[in-house]
C-alpha cells in the first residue's frame, strides 16, 4: 500500500491537472470528463492507500511494543 500510494497520487494529480483546461470549457467532451474523473479517482485512491498504510504501520508498531513488553514481563508466582 505504501509503495503504490505515491505513484497513484502522482498519476492522479498529473491526469487531473492535465485535463483541467479541457473540462473548464462549456463544451467539454465526454473523453475529457472521463479522464478528469479517472484522475480524481486515482488521486483519492492514492490518498486512501497512504492513510491506510500509515494506520497499519502505526498499529503494527503499537502491537510490537506491547509484545516486547509482555516478553520482558516476569511471570507472577502464586504463593500457596
């Protein structure tokens, strides 16, 4: 996810910016609108991948810290 996010964001931003002059005209053709929507979708998908990847990395880091703490903890000895 984190590997593909920059490529999706870059491609989506490039397509969206490149199609802007063709979409802002009154007589925008269907292909220009389709490409603009495709670029916007790629851009949003890249941002979603980036956020999801960062959230997964954060959760993994928290779980790793908890696991290390549990490994170092001494087991309790029950007195009889």
